[in-house]
């Protein structure tokens, strides 16, 4: 499932001729103790696989020359009973008690430190 999501996004990026900003993407881990029944985005069995999904997807996006940025949705998890629209998922880099998901935050720290280098290695967009 994670590979197919990245594949669809890469096809869209290849067709794009202008600047691209990826807004509100995430992966949900089923081991977080949340229902994960409402909301979008791929589900993974573990936080480790969630972090791997982030790394694969974001690295692929960084390799596209038109990418100008990306935005993770959202800082903190949603409550198990759901928020105003019913979303009840493990989207955060922290729990609703502000406890860090170390696998994800370590992956984000490492990839964000390398982001400029990865992006600079891409071929320029031809006009």
C-alpha cells in the first residue's frame, strides 16, 4: 500500500511543470492505541513502518525538481473518541499527551537534515 501511494504521487509529480507543494500528508500506525477508523492516509502495522513510509515517500518527493516544500499533517494525534469531524487517527509526531513517537521524529530529523542535499541532486525542470 505504501509503495502504491508513493507511485501515484510520483506520477503526478512527473506530469507537473510548475512548482509543487505537498500539503497535509501522513501515515498512521496501528500500534498507537487509536482506532484509525476515520481519516485519510495509509495505515501501517507499527511506528517503525510508519517512519519508513515517511522516509520513502518524502525522499521520492525530494527527488523531484519542482518540489518546493512538504507539510506533515498534524503535530499531535487525534483523540480516540474523534475530533469534531470524527477523525480518530494516529497522525501526530506526538500523542495527545505530548509524548514523542521516537521512530517518526528520528526519521524526520534525519531526512530533513538531508533534504537540501537530496533535492539539489535532481535534474533541473525544463521549461
